[in-house]
């Protein structure tokens, strides 16, 4: 029998130190500080402590003796399964780097930002009062507002005589005591017909000037006719609220938060300016005369050509309209974020953050999780291919309510980032863009041009599912799902700015049927049973590999570090 070479034994010893299975011929020995083991691997007390520190403390149930032991046993089993799957997956191919950032670099950049974080500044009452007084008129005074119900009749759908007849019919109905909500549901050609024709409260200055001028001439409770280029409104003003100044105590928290955000932003701007100068940033991505093979982005001694940048944008903007559909402002934001991340990475490396134990521990667990997910995914794909149709069809028939083709929306959206103007001014800008984009006469080129001028992005999502919507923002998904007919969702706010979604068409969710949707049913079956299948896989793997817990004493050490 041939003896193993020293090189092979060295490799096996390295795997042993990592707790990964080694080859036959150099038998692994479980070290004294191991808290769990299985055929071909083990978990040391230090490894377990790192993993417990990474987990949310609530994952450990309670700190009572019995539950603590049970909780530790479960988490050790979870960690063992991750290590088994990670070993099966191997190291794999490293993620492609963008400038300096491969997967580890991007993770280090995020760690850098966590370390820097947001500072908490002390803001005195005098400072807050000074800002309040400075912006009393533009930020802390609410204009006069109106709430009204209306029936809208579009001029492009009716001849003048027909339109006049419909207006008389609505007015006659009101004269006979018919509620305007009923008339709106019957006659109105606005999306407000679904909400009893109700609009508001709407602040003065936010409606079309021609409409608003006539609206404020009407008396409360008495019907009136308001004519615009788009059509005729039969309006009943239900209430008016005079302009009022918001008291300082009511908005003090908002003012203090605004001051701290401004200081944090100033600090970030100062840091970015310093880093850009130190690492020699060159950004020519917005200059159209550079060719596909010419460098348009450079950070220190790394660069991207126009072609490489476009390929990167296409991948980065998947689920947000794609690189071709994304507006100029959104593309600029992605490029800016990429430059920032690269600068943070370089500063983190110069500052030695990549050698900090907290970062090394987090990265090790991140890698372990990523590799194990790869192996689990491969196993699920293999299991799915072996599934018998009879198993899938039987499950489908027993759970038909869970098998469906999701609702789809043919949609575009406009995004207006915060900054550059007051929130009120940004609201007015995006509402003007919404009006333009909603007009059948406006071309896409004109809408995109106007969005760029206003500092907004215009994104065509094509046919989007609720999952696609969730990739943009949580509130974005909720607003899209609330849209039951084509039209505008109206302007809404998210953390980074203002959005409005314009839905052109909707395909309702439908149940899957056999045999037409057979392949989709198989895919859905795997999705529905994924957690169950992985749990079964884990239990089987742990049993087959002889997993056992040697000690639960790690709990106290891990808990202390949390």
C-alpha cells in the first residue's frame, strides 16, 4: 500500500483545523475543545461562540438551564449542517470584482459604514428654534386645504352636446337628493369613482391652477361645475381648513432629526471629498463622447471602460427596469454608490479594518452560509428532477389553493430622490411629471427628458410581479398591489424619495391547471415544500454522519459575548 505524501497529509491537516472532512489515509481526531462532532468534522468551542455571537440572542430561546441546552443543541446542529454543505460545495468561483470590490470587498465596505455609522449630535433648543423660525413659512405652515367629491366627465370621450347632457343628468340627480357617491360610481371617468368620488384633503397650490381657482370659488355643500381642458367636473366641496402654523413643540422632533441628518450628511460629504481626492477618482461616465473601450471610471489604479460599466449596470438594475429602461438619475445613483463603496473599501484596508476579529468572524460565517446555500440549492434541483409526476399532481390536487400564477402589472414608475429642494417643491415636481406621463399625448422620450431635467428617474418595468415590486421598496409593492385598475397610484414616500407608479394594464392572479401549467406546478411544488425538504435533508444528513453534541457549555460564553 502506498504511503500518503507529506503534501497530501498537510492538506488533510488543514481541513482538519477548519473542521472540514479530510481524505482517507490521515484519520481526523476530534480536539479536546470540540463541542460537537460527526464523521469527518467537528465544531470547536471558539467556532460555536463566533456563530452564537452572530445569531440574534432570541434564537437561543430562554436562558433557563433546560431550554438553554435544547437551544444550543439546535444551533450546533444547524452549524454542523452548514459546515457539511459548505464542504460539499467547495470554494467555488470568486465573484467578479467591480473596480476593487469582489464579494469580500463589498462586505468590508458595508462593515466600514457600520463602524462609521451615524453620529448622534447634541442639538440645543435654541438651535432647533432658529431652524424652525427660518423655515416657518416654507416648511411649518400648512396652506389652506379642501376636501371634495366630484364626478369627472372626460372631454376626449364625448361630443360637446353629449358632455353637456351628462353634466345636466348629474346635476339633476343631485337636485333629486341622489348622493354624489352614487353618481360618481355611475358616471365618473376618474379613478376616484372607486372611492365615492372623494378627493383630499388637498393643500392649496397642489392642484391644476385652472381647477383650483374655480374650486375655491365654490361654497361648501353646494354643487358646482368646474371646466378644464381635460373635461368637466361636477364638484361638491365637503370641507375647507384654513392655513395654520404648526407649533414648535409639535415639530421639534422633526426639526432636531433634520439638523442631525444635515450634520451627518455634511460629515459624509466631507469624508467623500477627502477620499475622492486621496484615491484619485475619475468619473467620465456621464460624458457621451467616450467610446465603448475607453475608460470612464477610475479609482486609484483600477478602472472600467464604457462597455464594462454598461454590463455592470445591466446586472445591477435587474428588477428595477433594467439598464436600458432605467432613467439617468437612477443610473447615476448606482454609479455613485459603486464609487462610494470602493472608496470605503480602500479606506477600510488602509485603516486595518480587514484585520479586525469582528470582521473576520462575520466574513467567515457569511462564506459558510453562501457555500452551504449553493450545495443545498444543487440538492434541491436534483431532487426536483427525480420527482415523479404522480407525487406532484397528488400534492397539487390536495392543495390547489396554493398553486397560482401571480398577478402581473404592466407598469412604469417615476422616482424623485430627496435633496436639492424642499419636500414640498419635490412633491410639486413629481406631480407635474405624473400628469405628463399619464397623458396619452406625451411620448416616452418627452417624459424621460422632463424627468432628467427635474432630477427624477423614469423606469419602465415591463410586466412586473409583486416580487419585482418588492425589490424596489416595501411601500412600492403595497401601492402596486392596491391598484385594481389601470391608472396612477398617486405620489407616495419611501425612505430615499418620492415615487409614483403608472399602471397600464393588469393581469389578474389565476389558478394553475393541469396539464396546461404542469411545469409551473412542478416548480411551485418545490417552492412550497422547500423548507420541509431542507429540514428533511438536514435531519437525514446529521443522522447519516453520526452528528452528536459533546458539550453545551458554550452557551454561557456565547451569551456573554452577545
